């Protein structure tokens, strides 16, 4: 993955918390919350998504993902299923409505990605490396704060 894309991934994570407004402008968050949108995104991107996989990818507790998935199930955005050879594990898949949310979210991200990549074109590879190092340090800081919060 290029340095520009690594920088972009971190910036989008940071931006998502401040860009609830953009999602609301696009009408995406009228009926569902941003965390629910991100859970739908995770389900859409993951092979055989279950509570454990989703919680690891979203860095949320399994209990938190269970609550979110129950809301998404009740809103008809996801369905649960089991594999015929594994009656223990419950997996999720997007419904037609969930797929629509997934696609709209992807469009918003792609638009933001193109805007950021245009900015990165103004920086050399060395400058991007410095920016990346800085942002990785910031991400690590937030990860440490999040880990402490989860322990409480």
C-alpha cells in the first residue's frame, strides 16, 4: 500500500468523527447512526462476518457489536444466518436495504479519498513519509486511549 493510501486511511478515520454532518447531508444518517453505518460497511467487506470478526475490525466490544447488530436486524438492514455444518456460529449478511446503505457509504468514502489524494499530490514521497509517521503516532495515541476506556 502506498504511503498516500496509508495516510488517507488514517485521515478518513479521523474525519469520520467530524463528518457526521456530511453523512447527514446525504441523508444517510436519517434513520441510522454512524456506528451502524460502519458496522454495515464492515459486514459488506468481510467474508462470513460474525460478532467476533466485526468487533475485532471495528475495535469495539463483542457486546457492543451484538447491540448494534440487533438494531440493524430490527431495521431490516442485515440478516443473520448459520452455515449448515456449523449451528453454533451466527453470521450476518446485508439485505437489499443494507446493501444500499453500504453502497452510499462507499460513494462518500470514494469522494473523500479522491479529494485527499489530490492534496497528497503536492507532497513528495519523503514528505508523505513524515506525515504518515506523525499520523501513525496520533492513531496509536487514540488506540491507547480506547484500550484504557474499554478496560473501565
